[in-house]
């Protein structure tokens, strides 16, 4: 029988390019984190980051095309969670996204989701094509579980 440190939950789903389809995926990920007794701040940050990643994939990557899908892979254990969100869009260059905190961009909505993901996650990286993001969150505190 695996110990809590060895217990791994892993799943992969493919959802349509519809933001409503992302909610059950978020809920499932949060349930895994709560079952492993992740801190509330970690759960909040992961929920926000996955929501941003899904919305970006659906709206910006797939451009809401109902013929395209988004693949979500999740692996969570007692130490960390890894989430991959991949769309079927052309991708983008993350460094080309304007800094949302720069004075000239304060009134523009672009880049805020990426900024939030970076703020809440331990790691955020994109594949070369720019159509897959990897999000990792390492557990911030050890709690009894």
C-alpha cells in the first residue's frame, strides 16, 4: 500500500473549446488537492492558474472554434501538482505579450492571466510552439494529511 508521499493521482481529459467545459476540470483538480490536504492558498492559486490557462487556450489559442479541443493533463502527489494545458491553435510567443503592469498597459486587459499564473505557480513554461503551457505548484507548507 503506497504511503501518502507515494500516492499519485493522474488524469488526462480533452474538452471542447467552451469555457463552461473547463469548470469540471477545475473542480476535479481542486478535489485532488483538497484530498491531499493542500493549504487553502495553494488550492486558490492553482484554481486561478488553471482557470486562466483554460480560458487562454479556449479564447486565444483555439479562438472559440467549436471544432477544436483542449487537452488537459494533471498529475498530483503530496509534494506538487503538474498541469499541462494544450490547445490546437497556432501558438504565441510569451515574451511578446506586453507587461500588464507597465504604465502604458494599465488600461489594457492583455497579459494579466499570464502574470497571475506566474504569481501563483512555482513553475510556468511554454512549449516551443506556444500552444502548451506547463504549470507546476510545489506544496508551500507541510500539513498533516
